[in-house]
C-alpha cells in the first residue's frame, strides 16, 4: 500500500517566504508542529493508502482532467486557521488569483476519481497551504496575536505561483515528519497565452 495525494508544488522562492513566515509565527512559543518548508504544497485530493496497481489508473484519470486546463497563476494572500480562530488546530496561508480554474480542476479531479472508487470529500474545498498543526493550547493566545499582525502582510511582493503541473505524490511518514516523493508529474494540456 502506498499513501498518496494529488497536489500542486510551489517554487523555491515561495517556500522560502513561507519558511520565514513560519519562523516569525514560531516566536509565539506555541506548541505547533511546523510543516517542513520543502513539504508545503497545495493538496487537491488526498487519496490515502492505495494498492500500487491503482497508481497508473489514478495517474491516467488525472492526466485526462489536467489535459483540459491551461496554466494559471495563484498568489499567497493572508493567514487563517481551521477550524476557527478561537481554537486553532491547523495554521494556513490563503491563496488568491485564478481561483476559478483551480476550483474547476479540483472538482473535475474529485468527479473523475469518484468513478475509480474514491470517496468524494465531505467538506468543500478551501484552497490553502498548511504551515503547521497546533498540538496544545500552550501560548495559543500569543500565536493568534501574531497571526492577526502578519495577516495583511502575507503575500505582499511575493512572486506568483505558476500552476503548470499536477503531481501525484507518495507520502512516507517518518518521526521527523512526512517525506513526499513525486510518482507522476502531469503537465497541463494547453499552453497559456502569456
């Protein structure tokens, strides 16, 4: 069995900016397990543990969907938490830009993979980049304060995220955190006009 997901990768420049942001938020001293910067990505569909023989059909289904899309751009904008600001469990950076094609891509992937036997997501898709997971309430108030202070600055002057490929990743859980290995890199079908 292989633990897999479909995601959009980020440029090194954006990952460095997110790392600097994580370091800023870590000053709160809250009990947060931060996502390693190289592991930050935009998940479109988490597939869970799947038999290896399902990798090819998944890649083929994803390829058929992605072929219909041309590259688009996103930008990091703002910060948020799941489930709510009062009791944060997940800290994330938001996205703006070409959200319409992104949401369409995610919906079509969801529909296509449902035909392969994957359960559709029960929650609606909220595009975000997970930065960390809150482990306890220690210094959560200070963390919330820092999130509010940083919120409007996040994304200002950062480079755009050019979305040109979808990646089928394998996720290996290790004590130091998950390690993500690309299994298939699926390029978008139509070139952009830019």
